[in-house]
C-alpha cells in the first residue's frame, strides 16, 4: 500500500508542476511516504534488553506518539529485578549495562561458549541487584539441563550460587537456587539444610524446592523419600498449570537423574546436545 501511494503521489506531481499544491502538499507527502517504503524494506532491527524490535517507520511513528515499543520489555526486566533490590537501592534507571545483563536473563539457553562473556559481565556489573538477577537467572538455566559429567557449567553453577548467597545471605530465593545447585553436585545434606531456608512463597519455588529435595534424597540413597518429593513436585505442576517451559524442563531433568519416570501427560524434553540452559 505504501508503494501504491508513493506511485500516486509521484504521478500527481507532474500534473500539478509549478503550483503551490506541489510544494506544500505533494512533495512533503511523497518524501514521507518514501521514508515509510525504505524503512519497511531495509532489514534494520534494534535490540533492547536482548530482544529484537522492528526499527521501521511504524515503530518510529509509535515512538513519536509516546508509545515506545521497548517500554514493555523494560517493565518486564524491572519486574524480574525487583525481588533482588534492597530498600537502600537508589531508584533504578535503565542503562547500557542493564541491556547486557538482560541479554543473559532473557537468553533461552546457556552454553560453554557463553561462560567467558557471562563472567566478564559479572565482573563489570556495578549494580548489586542486577548482579544477583544475572546469577540467579543463569543458574536456573543451567539447572534446566540434565547433569553432564565434567560439565564446565556445573562448576560455574557452584561458583555463581555460592557468591550470590555470600552477597545477600538473607534472600530466600537465592537459598533455593543454592540448595538446588548443592543437590545437583551431590552434596545432599548441605542441600537439604539450605533448601529448608528457601523461598516457598509461590508455586514455581515450591515445585522446584520439592524436586531438588528429591534429588538430594536420591543421592543419599533414600529412594522412597525422593519419590515422595518428586510426586509433590509433579502434583504442583499438574494443579497449578506449570506444565510447560522452564519448570517442566527442570523437573524433567531431575526425573532423568533420579531414574524416576516423568509424568506421562507431559512431554519430557530430549537432553540437549549442547552443554548448557535457563532463569528464575
């Protein structure tokens, strides 16, 4: 349609050549329409918080009208960040650093190749709350993949969760992630002690805490207790509509490691060929 209108305007200009109508109406309209055509044809994209946004004339028009397409992504990022903020934190404002942190937070997986960039970002992230969010999100993605012997990601998981709890020992959500990491690493008694202090305030956390208590009991040889905890975790999946996405991936990974049959009504994802995945 933009091309049709550009053709109409271009065709009308010779007809009205030399008149004020061309200078005041047709020429400006043709220029604007040409910008629309070029903007929609060029494969330009903007990245905001790790997400690709269209950078065409429609997006520019929305921004001009005060409807910035990136605002929803900023709000999503802020919602993820709030649980890690303390009362003493200054008001949050988005920065280029926030964009880099959000790239990892919203990244669908995490691989060995991401480790140097992730650790470098942690070194340079000045905001404590954004550092904690980055650690917790990365750790959760690692936990979504079945354990692989000698995995660099498991070593990273240990380092990240230990440092996060040291930074903010009073934050229960970090206790859950640290307890999960300890269970995955086979340190079952430590894992159970830490998971007893974990956040149980929502279905996601209750489901995963039960799954990793099951993993800890399984490593300790307590198969009946492990089965009971996994049944609790799977029951939460069924009753609270969590049977999809990250929660299912993590519970399925625990089922694989413990040898417990995954629930039949859920599709268990195949283990990835890459060494890595996803956030809380």
